[in-house]
C-alpha cells in the first residue's frame, strides 16, 4: 500500500502516432465516436484561444505576450473551425 505523503515518480511516454488516430476517429461509422472526437477537437481549439487571449492580457508580464498570444489564439481558431467543418462534411454524407 502506498503512503499518500510520499511523492511518486511517473514515466509518461507520448508516441508520435496520435494524429492518425484522431483522423481515423473522424472516419468512424459510429456516431458517438465521431461526436466525441469533434468535441475534443473543438474543445482543444477553444482552449488554445483562451490561452492565447490570456497571454495577450498579461503582456506587461511577458514582453512577447501579444504576438505569441495572437498566434496561439489564431491557431485555436483554426482548430475550432476544422472541427466545425468536419461536422458539416459528415452531415452532408447520407
């Protein structure tokens, strides 16, 4: 049994094959898998927009906050639009 007061070292491995899994979920025939993937993409995009706007708001603290924040917010906007376009494309197919 682990002692709750003792820190534990955790090893996390991230593979480089995550993008194809997301794209495969966008092509999945089950609606629940598709909707969950779209919600994840849109949520990640909205999170990037929030991060970018937060960096813009603290530009006195970080000298490069405005350009970096604007780029992150723009990237989040593009990710969100990508998710919305995929929903519209799926809606057109019978």
